[in-house]
């Protein structure tokens, strides 16, 4: 008969707790990273939706840039405090910038391009003092009106 070794100094009762204590900080960092990533993507998509709303308004014939800018800002959900939307009109004759009151060659009116640009600074919901995760969000859309 074989003798079994005596297990006096060996106990497996706390192994799972120690392993969990080693893995828990890593799991917490992963969860916080996923939440921060989701917040960034959500903010970016919300900003793009506001710019798209303004672009649709311009394509429907809205000529008041201040009203279009207000619509873009109001449709931007959960926008940061420093959110800005700017609109600019550019008149082109072919590939050259033209004066809107002057006709192009062939007595054609110049093409009108409206540039809508949105900017903001995204801050993560869970920040770490050591790392600065704030990022600038920027989206630009150019629409040819005429």
C-alpha cells in the first residue's frame, strides 16, 4: 500500500479570493475604458447628427445662417459647454473664388458652397488625474447649394 503524503501546510480555501483580488483592478480599468470609449463615440455621433440636421436645412433652401446655426446647436444632444457651430458661404466660378454679385463666364451665377463646421472638447465621464483624456471633437460638412 502506498502512503499518502500528509497535507498539513497546504490549503486551497483562499486561492479563488486571491485570484479575484489580482484580476479585479484590471477588470475595473477595462470597464471604465469601455464607458469612456462609449461616451466618446456617443458624443461624436451626436455632434454629427447636429451638423447633418443643419445640412438638411441648408439643402431645403434655408438662407439664414444664424437660424441654421441655432438649429444645429439645438439638435446636438448633450453637447459640451464649449460647443460651437460655424457656417461659411463660399462662391466659386469653376475653381476660383468669386464675388457673389458678379456673374461667371457664360453669364452663369457662381456656385454656392456652404461649409458647416462643429467643434467641441470631449471630457471623459471617468477621468484619471495622471492621464488627460480630453479630446477635441471636430466635424465638417460642405454642401453645394447652387
